[in-house]
C-alpha cells in the first residue's frame, strides 16, 4: 500500500510517500523560514504564495525520489486543518486535483493526528496510549484507545509551548523561530532564576504558559531597571526547566491514571533536547515505553500526514471532491 501525503498548513510545503503506513519511500520538505524571519513570525499571505510556487516542484521531487508515479498510489492524503486557511487551501486543492485526475481516493487528515502518527514511522503503536503533543500552535495530552481515536484529556488555556518558546526568544532578541536557540542556551545555562510553575487545579491536565512567559519578560525588565546583568543562558535554562517540569509531571500522572504502556511525544517542540531527555528518564523509570520521532519528523512534514492518512484510509475514511480547508478542525472527530 502506497500513500501520497501533502502538507501545507503553515510554512513548510511538503510531500511524502509512505509504504504500508510506516516505511518512508520519499520525503520532501521545502521550508520558508527565511522569508518569514525578518517579520519575526509567519506572514499568512507570504506563506500561501510560497506554497503555490513550490507545490508542483515538491510533488515532482517526491515522486522522483521514490521512482514512482501517481498511478502507483493507493490514496492521496492531505492536511485539511487546523492551520492557516490560505495555506491549507493550496495543499487541499493540489490533493484534489491529483486525486481527481488519476481517480484516486482522497483522505483528509488532521494536522495534529499527523504529528502523533510520525511515531508510527519509528515503531509499532501499542494501544491504549498517551500522546503529549507540543507544537507551535498546540499543547495537548491525547488519549488513544485505538487507531484513529483521539480523546483530548488536557490542553493549553492560553499559549502553546512552542509559542511561549518563540516569544521568550524574541524578548532575548533571537531569530524566529526561537525554540531551538533557547534549547541550546539552556544546555549551557544554570536554572538559577526562580520562575513559576503553572500546575492549575490539582486534577487538571490542562496547561498554561502565558504566566511563565510574562515572568521571564518581567525578570528581564526589572533587571534592566535596576541595572543588573542577567545571564541569558541561565534565563533560558530556568524557563526550560519550568516548562519541562510541568509537561513531564502532567504526562506521568495521566500515564498512570489511564493505565497506558506507551507514551508518544509529538510536535515541533518534541525536538527539544531537554524535554526528550527528561521525559525518557521519567517514563522509563515507571517501566513504560516512550517513543519520540527523529528531529526531522518532529517539525512539519508530509511523511507524518501520509502515515496518519494510511491509518484513516484502512479505517475506511474517504473525503469527497468537496473537501475544504478547515482551520478549526476537531481532532476528536477524525471522520468529518
Ligand atoms: P501546529 O503543529 O500546532 O499547527 P506548527 O506546525 O507551526 O504548529 P511545528 O512545526 O509542529 O508547529 O513546531 C514549530 C515549533 O516548534 C516552533 O514554535 C519552534 O520554536 C518549536 N521548536 C522547534 N525545535 C525546538 C526545540 N529544540 N526546542 C523548543 N522548541 C522547538
Ligand atoms: Mg513550521
Ligand atoms: Fe505542526
């Protein structure tokens, strides 16, 4: 079984081909980071234009990499949401055109389901499982009792983790996206600055990162007013320690309460070295298994969309030629 995946929800134009839901045959990602960097974030209009310019080339390159033609595919999977509506539309329309022209089934995929299924490219999933999703727009704990079933048991009430990383980085005058820079600085620094931990209500699996972000900004501001020096590496390390402590703490509690044997880490922030290490140690200490995608499959790509698409295709999901971009798509209803 061969699935062609297409992803354009944000600022990477990506096409991949996956065999039997788990084997990467081709994986092409064209990033636009440089075009957005001088604006300090993703500019939606620029993103859409880049997708239009790149889509045909990226598609052709993926087919060439795999030595395959669209004819060889069993289905075309595409991110239908969430994301930037104009960006999503380019991928959805490309997928519809390819599916229509070659009479192939079309399967709409939830972007976050894709991030989660990036783990299936690493190893077989064992249900029930718990996924910690940490990305630029999402921070969620997702319980999966079987393939294609997603229950969000906790989510952020304000900023996503990636967003908090990027905003803190911006305050420290680092380039966009700042997550990887903060991560690197945190390896050097010492977590010596006291910052809050947002545990929220005792039984809640929800998250909140805006208070922590403000505390970092205030710390810098106050030091400046007093004419004191703050070591940016120490600030990065202190921020990262607070983030990791809460993420790992809540994941571990959910893992025990829901009785799962496998935990997945997913999303762009899963590339974070500190988080990968801390979660690995905590999960293994409890005798459970943690799966983390390799760095290239943590940030946006189409291999993960094809992997999730393969699962939905086997479960019988088919999208019509009326498939539309849906920026508010609900992961708990994957068969919309
Ligand atoms: P979503 O998936 O929620 O729609 P997105 O697709 O924009 O959002 P991803 O591509 O999954 O987000 O992840 C990008 C985010 O990951 C950015 O905020 C970036 O700073 C962050 N990130 C990447 N690498 C690291 C790292 N090593 N440490 C911390 N954050 C990181
Ligand atoms: Mg991106
Ligand atoms: Fe993403």
